[in-house]
C-alpha cells in the first residue's frame, strides 16, 4: 500500500514514525531543527492522517510490514529510524527484523505487564471518547493553558508551554483516526514486543520520567529486551518527549544517529 509521506531538509535520510492517533504533524516541534542536518522522511501510518487503512486486522506486525514495504519501495534501505509511542514500538520491531540503521524509540509500547495492560486500554479508550466529544469546543480547550493542562494530563508534563495550534492539530487528528479503537484492542490483546541481541545499528530508548500512559517502570523491560541499547531518561517529561523536551529530543536523535 502507499503511505502518505512528507520530506524536509537535506542530508542523510531519517525516517520519523508517529504514535497512535498522530500524523506527520506530530513532529512539528522538532522537525525544523532536525531538518537542518538530516533529510526527514515523515510518514502517516495506515489509517492515520492521509494514509488509507490496512485491510484486515490493525496489528503491530501488519503495520511493520507496511513500513518495511515503504522503506524498500522508496529505496531507503539502512535508513535511520525514529519513533514515538506506537511508532517507537514499530521502529523497534523493524530493528528486531534487521530493517533500518540506527534507531531511536521514544516511550515505546509493548513492554507492559499484568494490570498495566488494562490500565493502558481503559485510560486511552476513555480519553479518546472524551476527545471526540469535545471537538466542538476543542479550539478553546487547546488555547487556554489551564484547560490544555487538564486535557493533556496523561500525555504531557508541560502542557502549559505547548503551542495551542500544535495541541489542536493533534486532538483533531486523534478524533479523526478511524483505526484508533481497533488498534487499542489489538495492542492490549496482542503479543508483547520481542527483542533482539543483534539490531542492524545502534539502538537508543528514550523515556519520559513523568509518562502517565506507558509507565516509566516499563523502560527497564525494554532495555532488557534489547541488550546493548542505551536508555535515556527525559526529566520533567510526559509521554511525548518531542512535546515536553523538544530541544533535548533533537540533541538525542542527532547524537544517537550520527
């Protein structure tokens, strides 16, 4: 299938993969700085943004297949990979399969255990229902620092500082993602993320110390699944380092994919 993508900047290619409900716009706070030295390839996952949904089940394996096919079709063999949330799990899965080069995974899913799985499923399902219901007043909610903080309590530790237009775009995209609910079910009921001892490049895992969706305790499990990976902690940061700590995120990505 064809995935919608956008390209920005010059230099060695760097593939950026957003999270559940996101789009190429999810990288807007870090893309300008990254594009100063790298040729960014930003993709919309299937059923997200401007990409059509996959036929059949919306699984991690199916999404990884779609990304692998995109990389091959676009002549991007060995491309460095960066992912956020579900996108972070996907770039780890690609690395496990031997696809790509250096890899940076920001707060990846798939390393939960026991009650953490149901916590993820129940809280994110409740959140998306709320986001959909609040769409008529979303411009006000995103534009006010107080309501923006309440709206993003589970995702951001610094919501007051986020630009209103970035938040509004993300909340609109969340609500419009047709595969959101099915993906949540597949993620909650599907297999955990497998690891590897021999990725094709250097592997870096970043995690927000204040992540209230994928709890920080899961980072050690991700590190154990990928021995040799570097674990980087983002202080005062929620689920999306590219939101809460954009400058640090840019530095980490450029350093980890030098």
